[in-house]
C-alpha cells in the first residue's frame, strides 16, 4: 500500500492505495465518484476522462499513486454553486447526448480543449475530441455544443 | 358567428430540451456498475481461448484457495439447472436449436464462452484467481465460413445434429398469393443481373459495458441489469431457471446504449442469477470491453445471392434472394428472426411482380449473432440498393431514373407489396426531389465528369439509397404468423396525483432515446397539463409491471400510442366527475387546454388537475364511481410503421492511396409526424454514423483458429468525430395512417439507409476502372486493391481476416 494525498472536486483525501489501483477505480470505488465511468480497457473510448491539475487525462491510464499531490476535477465537480458549467449547459441545449455514458468524459475533454484553444475550428474540435468515442450521436451535435460555448460561439 | 379560436401551442412537434439530460451531464447517474449492495460479491468469468474444443478437465483447487475467494464454479456445477439461453423465434417448425448453455459443460464452441466462474469479495481477488484455474482442452475442427459449413462433408459445430444448418426459411410470393411465379418471371426476363454481396459481421459496441447485480430478498430476487428488455428478461429468466415470475424483479436503471446489443437474455445474467441463488448472496458482474466484444452478441454476417430480372426499358419483373445467415455457435433470443425480418424488405420501394426469398441459418464456431440496429433490414436495403445500381449499369440507365421508374408513386398508397406488406403512406418523389436539391446533384455530376476527363487522381462518386423499412414491432397477429414467441403490444398507465402532477408509466425501456421527454410532450397535449408537471416511470418490472420494452423502432409507434390511449381514458373518467361537480351533462362539456367547461357558460369550468384532487378526496363523486382517474391501456397496432427516405452520398476516392472521404451526405427522411424534432434528428445522426461505419470502418474479424482479432477498441473501429462527415438532414412528412399521432419509427432509419449510399458512391467513383464491388468495410487497402486489379478488392482486408475468401470471386445465382 502506498499513501497518497489528492484533492478531488475540492475535497482533500488521504488514502492508502494498492500501487496497481487505477485512478478511475480509486475515484469510483473509494470515493464514490461514480459519475466518471469506464467504457473500455485500452484507453480508446475516453469515457473516464477527468481533469488532473487542469489537464484532461484518461483516468484508466493513470495510476492512483500518480495522482498523489494532484488536483482532480470530475464531472461531479464541474458545476459551481448549483449552476451548470457552460459546457454542460451547451451539451444540454445542443442535444449533444443520448444515452449519456460517454458524456462525462466528452464534457471534460471539451473543457480541456477550450482551455487550450478558446475558439477552435470544426477540424480542431474534431481533433480535440477524437480520443472520446460516442456511439449515439454521430458527433454532429457535440461539435455544435462545443462551437456554441467557444468564444466564437453565441454564448 | 365568427370564431377566433386561439390555437394552444401544441407540445407535440416542439424541440423540447430533454429532461433526461440534467443527471447525465452532471454525473448523477445510476449505471448498473454504480450499484453497491451490502455484502455484495464479485464475479469474474474465465472464458474459452479455443473456438471449438472438448473440455477434458478443469482444475479449480488452487483458485479456490486464493485470498478472498468465496467460491469457484464450473459448468458441471450448473449443468442440471442452467437450461438453455432461450430462443424466442423459431422461424420454421423444423428449426434446429442445439441449445445454448450459459456456461460450457463438456465442450466450448466459440472463443469467449464462459468456462468457469470465480466469486470473490472484490473484483480484484476474483480477477486474480482466474489465472489459477487450469483447463485442459482437446481441440476439435473449427468451422468458420458459411459456404464451407454447408458443403458436403463439412466439419460440424454441433456433433449431435445433422450438418451445420439450423433452418431454411422460404417466402415465395407466388405460393403466398402475393405475387406471380418467380421462375416464370426469370425465364421470360429480358435482362437478369446476379450478384453475391457480403454483409460483414459487426459488433453493436454500446458504450456502457454490460453489468448485472442480483440481490436475493426473502425468497425472491431483484436484478439490476444493463438491458433493453427488463420485461422480456424477467419472463425468460423465470421460464429458464424456474424462479417464480412474481418473485423476480428486474430493473434496467440508467442504460448506456443498446442498439439491439442489449436485446438479449445473456449468459452472464443467467450466471449471476444462478450464483446468487446458490450462495444466497448479492453478486455483481461487470464485463470488460474485450469481454463485451467477444461474448456479447454480434450482428449482420450474411452472404447474399441476389438476382434481379427486368425488361430492357428498366421495368423490374422479378427478384430472387438467397441468404446464408451466420448464427454463430448458438441461437440466442431472436438470432433466426433477424435475417427473416429482412425477407419482407428486399422488394423495398419497388413494384416487383414476382419475388422469392430463401434464408439458410448456419452454425459456425463464432459468437452468436442477433439484433443489431436495423436487424435484417439494413442487410436487405443494402442488397436491393446495390443491385439497382448494378441493373442501371447493365441497362445503361441513370440509377435514379431506374428507381423512379419502379418505385411506388405517392398516389398509389396504401400499397400492398409483393412481400405481402401494406405500406400505409409515403412520398418517395418528394423526399428524393428535396434531397437532390439539397445535394446540388447536377452540380456534383458535372464535377464528376470534369474530374473523370481531367484524369484527376481523386475521383468523385455519387451514391443513392432510396429506402423504406418496416418497424414498430408490431402487430401481434403478424408476429404470430412469423412464429415469434410473443406479441407486439405495449402498455402504459397514466396516474393523476393529488397535487395535479401526472405520472406516466410505460412498458418501453429507454436507454438514450428520450422517452421521458417525448412521453411528457404527448401527455401534456392529451391532458392539457404543463410539460414540467409530468414524470415518466420506466424500466422496473415492479413499477412498470407490463411491457415489451424497446427495440425495432417500436417505442413511440406502439408504446407512445399506448400512452395516448391511457390519457384518453383519464379524460373520459375526469369528464364524468367534472359533469357531476359542475352540475352539467357530460354532453355539454368541452375539454380544452386541460379544463372542462360547460358549453355556453364559460365561467363554469374546472381543470383536470383540480378534478384529480377532488377525486383523491373522493368526498363528492358520481354514485358508483371508483375514486380514481388512473387508467391503463394496452395498444396493439394493426400494421407496422414504414418510414422511408432518400439518402445521397458524395465521396472523394483517392485512386492512388485508396482513401475514401465523404464529401457531402444528404438525407431526407420521412418518419411521419414528429413529436420532438431535436430527438428525431439525433436518432438520424446516430443511425447514419453506424451505417457509414459499416461501409467504411467496422468488421468483426476472426483468424483461422477462430480467435476474434478485433477484440478491443484498438482494433474494432468505432468511428471518432474525425472519421465522420457533416450530415445535411431534412424531412418530409407523410403521416402514418396506422396510429392517431401519425408517427413512424425513427431509431433505425439512418443505419438502414446509409450503408448502400456510401458503397454505391465509392463504386460509382471507380466504375470506369472496372470496379463493380468492394467488400465492406471499404478500407484504403481494399479500395486500393480494387483500383489496381479492377476487382472487388481482394479477399483479405487485414491480417488475419477470413473475409469470406472461400468463393469470393465466384458468381453464383440466388437459387
């Protein structure tokens, strides 16, 4: 067991973890952060995407011990004071989700994309979310949502 | 008298944002894998690495001694009680069903089949213990290719049955009395075109891996499971395992996509029930993605021989189809029914006078196939739309002209086809005209000509798919005539709560479709109650006790109509109470915008929500009336739903690299009236993505030993945002005449229509090089080979692919 200190959605945790424990399993099973989900076992689908120190990571490819000292934001910590984050709002308004399983990861990837490039082109949006698979939407409304919330968008 | 009636804004037709989204965008979800029950044990499944082998010994001793391991089971432990995975669709009376154990006992028949189960206190201990189970296998011959499997002397998948054929289903329009004798049509044909097409094997690949939790409660059980069909599952588990039906509650909590892939009674669900019953402990099993890809059922996988007969002027005179449909190693819930559904769709929108269909179901040592979005209809649409193009080439006709010449004209509806279906409404001309205009069809044609003449290395192709489909399963008596094991009705209840809120209970089981939103819109209109005041309950056999669930684009056209019927009954009951309280005759009451008013006395009115409270109090009701407005309805439609549309695809094909890029995709769909245009468009988008993916990206590939080589998302190419084009969508509206809302199914349309549009466009780009077919998925390698050889792209698409090589270049006739 290894001791880690990590802040998740604003709460500090201090835990002993097995060195092999993946961050996503730490979040889900130890902290009850089940808003973040597991969709594959090869880091292809991105459903488990969270922010680690402000950058998006696939939490199935990060070990819990690697998050030691870090600050994690999950989908559950994205809205503030009961108000949706603009990306969450945009996904709702653009009908950018159907079953919603990929949505937490897709939203977190979008938050990171927009923090790096506030006004991405359609091609840049596609590149930015290429690591996140969605089986329901065909991506068109996701792209629309990202555009709506980008600085060139209407919001 | 001038009536200036103010039309209330109708909820139906409004692009309402979804109620479902609030929890999904904030992570407040309840996926099965999130569920934790006190004392819950975790299952891990040891799966067969062999495609066909005898199990000679399983040693579990070491695994049993591992820390935290509660129990280890093999097939022998459940041999007596596991029964067989049910097959509810015996398509012929003599169909051979070899039985499908949930856990293999003596023999494994495909890679990924369950062989042993570890039960441990956590999933890590369970997974670790799998490595300590030793299984001895004695390998048996592996049967993989259908054409070889049905040839004389072929090795067998099941030693206890004759050959590898499960059934041979025939529909002959001449014999059925719905058409002329087919052979005669072909004997007298001026032109016959024959083709062999391949529908590659696909994997539904829903995003949420399947997960099941079973909790024993008293002498009963509660099961949470990632399913499309909680009601069917409860019934089938009761029949299979002998759990009394009323002692079993099945809950489909949040379900992350299905696409037919969760229309199943899975071995894992049966195993969880058996283990929980044996140990009297709650258990959970959640599959990994690789387990999902190799053991959850696959879709498609047909070899299609299709012959079309026509006159020189382009009038079609006959159609013959023979299918080999790969069932995989076993029959699952509706495996045989999938290709048989296609039987009625090959004639599509065309007026064929003669038609014969035969489908042989074949066993191979592969994962069983079953429903995948479209289920039988994409396969049929592909074959007919591909061969219409081939016929056009043979006749030197424009492919759209050939279609126009043969399709059912809008004034000919209702139209009974050669397959015996009565299409209620449609307008193929209108959808096509609109699509061609949106596409700038003529402009692209001119560009194609110019690129051809300038010998541009990047050629432009234009592809057409003018499709229809049958969905909204469906009329129970028709399903009965097709030997389906259940009916096709759907159930709904509308409950008026004392505070004026409305609770709708539906037997459909949404997993992304937005029923909560759409049903709220329907009920808002029916009862005149605000959209926000309506809630929808679904997916739990305890609260929604009756239903046939969600698949086959049936939810709105069957389940949504049941909601309408239940709401109508509520209004009827409320009217009686309103008349009583307003001291008027029922005949003098008008119901509008949620209120009953006495005609001629506009101030004398009462809202249905006020009546709900008065009914709850029950202080003053008409004599003999039960104090409730709540009503149930069970709706059984008289016909299927027949959406249609025209899909056009322009692709740029790089003749030097084989790369295919979709330049423009236009579709005009006619799904009748629309409850929520936002949701409808979303369904079309997602459907297109899956249909395009079949054309360009996806294939479940087995190597010579029967190993699935596309067993992860590294190899099974679910498209990403970068892989798909922009979709230009629009609609025409030909209301369905079979239901009061005029709606048609939309869930599968995009998938059914799009695949041939893409393939036709690529062939169109390369036709001048002698290319008349390219196997799907049309990878750059296959396209490049086709360009190089002027052929169908060769047998081998990828390392390890069998790609139906046996007779890939042979031209065979359908019958």
